[in-house]
């Protein structure tokens, strides 16, 4: 088994154990508040477990070969969000946690934007996309994903009653009023943009000088390479 396969196995076993322990705790405890928290933790664990399957499914569905290190960084970012941020309440107790993740996610999604643009260019054997266009696409792609995420947070808050957009004071749950209620959302979008711009500048200089530092970040259509990736079961296997 490749190292990436071992990585996925360890992550999934750890998440699975967390999920089982939280489910057991739900039935053992009588306190409604603690039960609600355990239900929340179990849901977050289940969502993270589902997320770990996505890269492999995308590779098989679209016949792509995603670089291993990109998958590892993606899963680590998800662990930072679901396990540390939500379950560990880092979003509440560590003031800079949300800002750090939005900056890093903005950068990582911009890298994905570079990869997509370069992959499309190479698939058509043209190599006509200019460094400026690719950099602009990376920023726009990252910011768009950031906007979609904020819309998702708004909808979850509206229908589930959570506080993902931090429009409530964490301790008292009193609603913020006016400009104060917009601060978290706008800060997140600004940090997403800044993270993307940093990568865009690096990528522009890299492509302009022909150094090809981003060459290993290209998603490639190599169906034969997927046979060696054993971290997701083959749906056709009996």
C-alpha cells in the first residue's frame, strides 16, 4: 500500500473511533446539553469521514490523477476545520483560528485554480494561456469558492440555527447589530482574497520566468495511474 493509502487508513480509523465514541456517549448520558454536543460531534465526524472519500471518487469519476500532497493538504485542512475548529471549539477559544484557515484555504484553492487552468491548457496541447490570465483565474476561482462557502454558512445558520457566520455573541448568544454583524463574513472574504493574491503573485512570477514550480500541481488525465491508488475500494470489485 502506498503512503497515501496508509495516510487515509489512519485518518479514517481515527475518525471512525471518534464517531463511535460520540454515538455511545449519546445513549449513556442523560444531560440534554451534553447529548446535543455529542450529536453535533458525531455529525461533524461523519461529515469528515465522507470528505475523505471525495478525492478518490473524483479521480475515478473524472479519470484524474490528483497529486498526493494536494490530497494530504486538503484532508489536513478539513481536520483543522471539523475536528479542531468545530469539535475542539478552536473557532471560539482561539481568536486567530478562523482567520488562519480562511487565509490558508484561499491560498490552497488558488493553487487548485492554477492546476485546473494549466490542466485544461495542456489537455488541448495549446499552452496559450498567459501568466496574467492564469493568475487572474486562480484568484477569481478562489474568491468564488469563498463566496459559495459563505452562502452555505448563511443557509446552515438559517435552517439549523447555528452560528457559523458569528452573527451571535458566543457567550450570550445575543445577535450583533448593524455593521458588527457583517464583520465576520467580510473578514473571511477579505482573507480568502488575500491568500489567493499571494499565490497569484508567486504563480505569475513563476510562469513569467519559466521556472515551472507549479508543474507538479497539475491535475492529469492518467487513468492507468489510478490502479495503484488503493485508498478507495473499487466499485466494480466483487
